[in-house]
DNA sequence: CCATGTGGATACCGAATACGTATTAATAGC
DNA sequence: GCTATTAATACGTATTCGGTATCCACATGG
C-alpha cells in the first residue's frame, strides 16, 4: 500500500466519482481506477460500489475512509513536527545532574531556558559522574551537570562556572570567623570531607586548597554526600568547606561563613557529546553561556 | 511522500545502519539511501546524522519516528477495520423509526440483533415516513421501521409483521366487552383516530376495517399521534383502536381490550434501499426475518 | 604513513510501475 | 433503441525503482 492510493481513495470517496476525483488530483481517470483496484486487491476489501452514476463507499469503505484520513493527517502532522524539531522548537532534552550544582544553579539555568523554549520538554536524571558518562555514550542523556569530570573520547567537558566556597560550622561553634583567620578553625575542629567516591572530586579539591594555604587539618570523616556531611557538622563532628550554593538552603544545626578568599575555586562543569549536533542541546549550551555572562558578578 | 519511504525510514532508525536496514527489508543498500534522501528533501528535514560507524537519528528524526510508526500502525489498523467491516462485524447502522412499532417490536428486534452483532453501533432517528424516505435516498439512514409506506423507486418496502389490535377505552367506561360485541361500543362512544398526517396511515386502516365490519362510528377527534389520542381517551372524549404493542405500556386513565377478530390486521414494515448491499443492513434484515419466524406465534 | 574495513553515496542499467490517450463496457434516462 | 454518463481496459510512453558496481569519507591498525 502506498500513500498515493490513500490520496486517490479519499478523493474518490469525497467526490463519489472517479472522474471528478481525477480532475481534483490533476491526473486522468484511468490511474484512479487502477490504484483503487490495487488498494482493494491488497486489502481484500471492496471499497466502492460502482454504479452508472458515480461510486459510493461500501460500509467497509466508510470504515476505512476514517483511517485513511487519519493516516494522511498524521503525515502532515509528522512533517510539521519534524520541521519544528529541526528548528529546535519542540523535542526533549534528557539532563543528568549530580551533587550541589542541582541545589541552585541548575534550577536557575533550566528555569530561564524553559522560559525561552516552552516547546521543549526537560527530563532530569540523578546520575553519578560515571553513570552520566555512560548515559551520554548510549544517548540516554544529552547533557550532564556536575564537577570534576574526567576527559573521555567524544565527550566534551565545559567549565561553565566558578562558585565561591563557604565554611560550614556547627551552629554552636562560637568562634568569630573572618577572611583572615578562617584557616585557624581547623586547629580547633576537624575537617569533614565529601563525597567519598567518584574521584577526582570535591574532597580532593578541598585538600588541595588547604594544602596550598598551608593548613593541615585533621580529617574526622569522609561523608558519602553533602547531606551526610552536613549532619555530621550539625552533631558537632567537625566543619566542612562547601560550595556557596549550599548556603542558600536552610540546614538544621549548621552555620555558614562565606569565604571571600575562596570566591572562585569551586568549578561547575557540563558534559556532552562533541558529536551531538542536536539543536536542543546547542540551544541549552548557548543559554548556559548567556547565563554565565549575565550573572558573572552575581553571587551564587 | 510514500509509505515505502516511511517503512525504510523506520527500519534504518531501528538498525541505525543503512545496510542492515536494507538486509532486513530484503533490498540492497542504495535504494535505502535514495528513498531516505527523497524523504528528507521533501520534508526539508535532516532525519539522520550519517557517521562513519552508522547513522543515528537527529532530534527531528526522533520526533518524526514517532509519527512514522503511528502512520504505519494506522495503516495496519485501517486494513483490519476495513476487512472487519466487509465481514459485517463492525460498523454503524442508522435506523429510522416512527410510531407504535418503536414501543415494543423495535426494541425487541434490536436487542436481539445487537446481542448477535456486538461490534455494530446502532443509531436511532425518529423520522416521519417522508423523512425516512428522504434519509434513505441520501444515505443518512440504512433502514426505516414504520407502517403504510408508499412505494418508490429503489426503495424496498418489506412487510415484516402483522400485529393484532386492541380497543382502547376510558378506564371508567364500564361496558363489558368480548370479541362478539366489540362493534357495539361505537354506538355508545365516538371514535378517536390517529395519526392525522402521512397518508395512507393507520387511521385509514381503522376506517377500512370498521367499514368492512359494517360499523359507521362517529369520529370525535383525529389526533396528531397516539399519545394525544390516548389522552383524549383518558379524558373521555372517545375510544380508539390501537396496535397491540401499545397495550404493553401503562397509560393513565385507559383500559385495553385485545380483539381476537383483529389479531392480524396491523402491518409493520421496514423500508430500505434495494441497491444497498451493506452487509450490516443485510444482517439486520436477516435477523428480522429470523425474529419473524421464531415469534410467529408470540403475542406482541 | 599506508593498508584495510566499514558505511553511505553515486552512476548506470534493466525492470517494474505509473500515467496518458484512446477505446470499450455497462447502465440509466429519454 | 439512442444517448449520456461513468468506470474499466488496452497500449504506448515516461517515470520511478531496485540491482550491480564503484566511489568517497572516515576510522582503525600495523
């Protein structure tokens, strides 16, 4: 069966006349006869009752007419949807995220992006760095948000933001902190690191920074994730250094002190396939870059 | 666009490889290339991203794939529906009805028929005889139920049932009636006829019967329809002779006396187009004939 | 660096299919 | 019976399709 036959069929059904249908379709009458016949043969269904003054649909023809119209309409819709998708107006974006960027930055970026592209559906997947990279390779996600990605073939890691850091202390830790004496807290309280896995990671970064600053803290605990770490802080196990976005939220039993000295040390990256030419992904990346510029001086 | 192109497109999308898709479709690889290219040109959409190790869908291709699958599936559904309709298993029947046959006979017949043909949808239209005939000619209905149709070109009137008749008297009309003395009521109470229009009609039939029986009643009223007539009876204006099926229902203020002498005088007919070869109609007519035989002795 | 392999595109040819013109067949109305 | 209308058929031509062979691009491995 071919669409040509359906087009002819619908035309004849509408005109109830082979010749008039042929005129409407700008062909001669015999092709109509032949294509309809072919369609009937292939379906093993008689679609028209031919009479001397026209042709009318059989009940089978009436039933099939609905489907034929549906099919032709679906073709039109499909073409339009394909074109809209090509222009990047509709479609889906699968987004992987992990860790603290999802606390503030990702919602901000995606809210902006969604507003600019209402036809796009965004799906979010909480995936570890490793899972993100696998999902990228199999095409399950288009982009990942996180930190400290390893380089890999065909995957492009783009550093999109430098976040500041904050000291996170037990609420009842009374010492006054300023940007000159923040190192000294670690002589009084041990350090809690996170996360425990997926190296290189934020924990390595913190240790590197402290080493650079000449601090050699006692490590009380390496927590699985930031929530576990914050709970350790809350119960007084130690202190943490966290990305600023964490301070935007309310956490029981902890207080934050933003560190001007570390206002630019916490990288946030995106990762995507170099070979992915999807306009949706490109739009999102472009939107992220725009966001970067417009909020370069905004405290995160 | 042709369905061939959609079939090729779906195959390539599934295999993510032109050559493998060709194998699956039992054709060589070049035709795939050409048809896909044609499809892309016609849609002005790039459907695949060709790489050195296969081809993958663009986002536009992904969007269109859904539609292409829908279309091909709809084709399959359409063929099946067409075949089922040809076998008379599915479809619609538009039925015109008028007057008293709809009180009992029509529901009985249609209940039976619907039970035998659950896939058929039955639509009922209350139409006068004239309206039924017009609707038959324009194809709006397939069959009409009623009485006293006029013959007309291409319309076939089939007499399917002879109903008995009953005398309908005011509830407080105390005279004892039996089948020997029923004529005599019209010397005590006038006759009410119905309907007023659409001749020849039931009123003409009643007058003919009474004339045959040698009765010359006073006609008190010619009511538009049976309900109006029954109300006249209830308020005591006169008496009626009605088809037996009317007696099956409860009517305020009237009583019925079935007349054995007129147990076969009230014809019920169907009307349909001679040239209508729809299997649904044929099935219904067949079902009616069957109903006729099986209930030949059943009191209606 | 070249050899090799894979996947898709192109060129060309023969076959299948579609269309157009002319004609025929069937039927209804006069 | 004649005519008009409508669908079907016959046949020649044009288009389209698919097959074979080949080419091109690119990645991989020595």
